C-alpha cells in the first residue's frame, strides 16, 4: 500500500527534526566532557548552558534587535568560548 505524499513529507520532516535534536544532544555532551577535562572549574561551562544559544552571529543580532522593540536594555552579542555559539549580554565589553 502506497503512502500519500503528505505523509511521506511529514515522516521526513520528523526524521530531520529527530536528527537535529540528537546532534544537539551529542554536541552538548561533548562540550560538557570537554569542560570537565580542560577547565579548572566546570561550573563556568554550566553557566553557558542556562543561556540562550544562537548558532550564528546574525541570528543573535536579530534576537537582540527584536528585544529592543520591547524596551529591553541595549544588548550586545559575544562568541562563547565554551559552546562555540553566540550569546547576548547587557554588560559592556571589557578592554
């Protein structure tokens, strides 16, 4: 019995989503192990886990601009050395 094309599309979409979730989990586990091995204090990396992570600088800048529309404080984007992602902060850049 042939499956309807809509059903096949949904199945492929779910498979892709599952693969993305699994890849994200593997990446997170890898960085946790890395942090435990190389950092003096792995809690530094755990602080990163509680923050919103953006894959690209552009995505982080877009999120910062969206928040400006709602009278949020001025946010800047920075590259996280632990997760290799991008985060937002309201703190000024250190010199």
